[in-house]
C-alpha cells in the first residue's frame, strides 16, 4: 500500500508490521526498538546508526527452522548465509540458537567460526575457491560445496597433504521449464527470461556434466560425497519458483543415482527466500506469501519426487540469509537541510545509499518513517536523500509530516545486504551498529573515522613533497606516509 493510505507514521508502522518485528510507539509518538527509544540511541551512540534487535534475530531463526522442520520428515539444518550480514555478534546469536553456517571465501569462513558455528556444520561455497579457501576448509573440517572444474583434484591434494578426508557436496545447475512462466521483480526479467538467466549464471554443473565429476569424487579417497547443492537466488515472490526447482532437483538426483549408483544423504537447497516486507520486490506492498508457504511448496514438491523415484529422504540443508536478518535491523538517520522548490521537497539526512547498495543497484524500496513525532499527520510528499554527490534516494514520493532539522528518521529492513555491502564513497565513514535486547544496548561495530577510510593508503616517498600539510595528512594516513 502507498503511504497515502495512512494518516501518520504510527498508523503506517502498525499496518506494515510483520510477525517478528520488535517495534512499538510510545504515547508521545516516539519509536521504540525493543524497549530502547530510537532518539535516545542516536543521542547516545551518534547518527547515522544501525540498530539490531536480538529478539527478532532469535525469533526469525526459530520460525524458519520450524517452517521447514514441520514439512520435512528427516533432519533439517539451517545454515546462516553470513554474506547477508557479517557482524560477528549477529553470527554469535545465531550460533547460540543452533544455526549452522554458509560462507564464501576464507574471510567469511573465519568469521563464521569466530561467531561460534560448529565447524562440522559449516559449508563453504564459491566457483573459484583459492588455495587458502580450500586449505582452511580442510584444516577446520567444513563441508565444501564443489563448483569448479578442477576443484576435486585441488581439494584432494590439500586433504592428502593434511592427512584428512573432506566432506563435499556437488553444486548443480537446475532450470526447469516452469521458470519461463515467471517474471523476476529483483532482476527486471519479464516472463520467458528467467530460465535463461539462471542458465547463464556461473554457478553449478548441469546434470550431464555432473556425471563424470561424481564418478571422480567417488573414486577419490580423500573426498566423501554427501549429496548435492542448489541455490536459486531471490528472483520473485511466487512459491512456484521453489516448487518447480525442488521437483527438478530431485528429478535430476534420481537420474544421477541411476547413472552413478550414488544415493545422496544430503540435499542443500540454498537460500533466496523472500521476506513478508520485501524491499527487493521494488514495491512497498506486502509479500502475500510467508516462509511457511515457501517451505510447504518446496518440501512437498521434493517429497513427491523422492517417492516417485523410490529414494530415501535425505537431510535437508537450507541457507537463509535475508530471511533471518532482514527485519532484525533498522537504520536511524538525522534530518539536516530541507529544500522546497519547483514543486518538490528534498529532506537531506546524514545517511546515504552507500549503506544500502541494493537501492542503487537493484531498485530496492525501503519503508522510511519519522522515528519521533509519529502521530503528526502526513502533510507533504518528499524525497529523502543522502549527503553524497549522487542522487542517493533513500525514499521518493514519500509522505511525511512537516519535518525539521534534527528530526530522526528510521529506515526499516536494514539487516540484509546493508552493513555487509556498505561502502565509503565520498570518504563517508560507515556508521556504528548497536545490538538491543530489552532496554540494553551494546555497540557491536564501532563507528568509523575519516582515518579508517584512508588507513590503507600509502604515498611514495618520492611524492612526499607534493602532499598537503603533514598535520592534515597524519589525520588520514598512519605516520603521514
């Protein structure tokens, strides 16, 4: 629904609320995240500010696990995709809940382990894994989802050198004909284009190409093949996307079993699960489908095909990211200059789309509301913009009350691909992040300073005479060099 359908921010927040949100509004019209007043958090920790709700994180994990666990008759393991939010405190909370871990590359692997994940329940993905990636995977005993032509040989060599055996899955490329009937809101793909887009992606092996690789893995003593991995990125909201891919995956597995004699003990179905409040849809309208709908669609489709093929029910691994963290964080920002001219109104805030890369790259639309004076009536349409030298449009065509300098605004659903994808364009230091639980607030990421933006820079000695004042340089670069 458009903001024109609401009378004020309290009304809009109430109607946009999802099941695990920890928002409320005081009698005086101030936003609370859990029991912490948003304006107090800004006063205490500065602006802009990411705020993470511990309660929402925990409830999202429990809900997701229950959704698949109730539909699948075998073991279900939830592997948190740390790329969606790589804050170590977030990973630690999910580890406390029992979450397994999915990661790309050495840094994410180490972060996953540092956040308390059990190495035996960690999987590493990637189509071009480095020697370091493979070496750390072997050292820590994590599962490797194979996705490279020579990866079997390279991983086996690393395992042999360490005297270990490594558990692996093989990533498959599956693109059923039903995808031609779906459009993608995320990727701006019309009906008839999605299937070819999936086939163009670099990930996975076709079932035909997988046959010799499976035989190679089975013949390699250092590798233990568990099963198969499939990931279709978040492409649309339709449960049919997951149902058709689930059916096609098991049909491919049945064919591979017949050709290789290998029966998988694991099927990893990846992530891509759209949230109920879904910025990636490019719409503020609520997603009519829930995670329970997606779990039901995919699990029932897979179970039906397993029955037809007379295959045993394997462990089900799922790799959610956005679903677990999306609504668990907000961004608080402070209003600065306000300009009204040529029939438009621009509300400048101290946060930009540097912190929401997918607004610019994918057209994501986030709900932006005042976090103070939430009972003030909506009176004008504004464009909420950031301070950098591009448009930096956080919200356009947004109804707001008559705002003033130092008002605090809140951007919802800042938990996914915001903090982990934020950049420092225009020399903008990235914000602090605080974790709230009840009325307690703790810093879980320190605010950057200007020096953090330029810390890795070095000016060669032969250019030293061309630099500005040394006292200025020393504020940006260690030792002024």
